[in-house]
C-alpha cells in the first residue's frame, strides 16, 4: 500500500521518485536506514518502521532486488536484440548492394 503510492505498481514509478530497480548500491546497503528509519526523510522517503515489521521490509527488499535483476536482464536482452538486428540489417543491406553487381 505505502510503496506503490510513490514508487508505482510493480515499481513503475514516474521520474519524480527514484526507480527502486536502479538505485546506487549504497541505497540497497542501507535499506533499513532508508526504509525503516527514515534516513531519507528530507528527500521525501519517510521511515516505515512504525507501520511495517522487519520481516515485511525484508520482503519488500527481496521484491525490489528481484525486480532489479529482472529489469537488468530485460535491458540486456533488449540491447542484444538491437545488436543482432543491426548486424542483420547490415548483412542483408550488403548482400542487396552486392546483388546489384551480379
């Protein structure tokens, strides 16, 4: 309930808040400080320690980390597909060019 208001359903946030799938490592390393204790309260991230148990915030952390890995895998797959498409267009373009001389 609390997270989706700012960070979006399935972590699809707008540009106004950090994308939890792509945070600097220091944020993940200080998860409890940020999420439970309100370390980033001045930036708008209130602490949830009084409304969420340690187990719940650990489950949220696991969800975020899993989503981060999935997003990176998807980005890598998209990049690889773009490279393959570019190579294919180059090869077929060259073949078409060479056909003009046959």
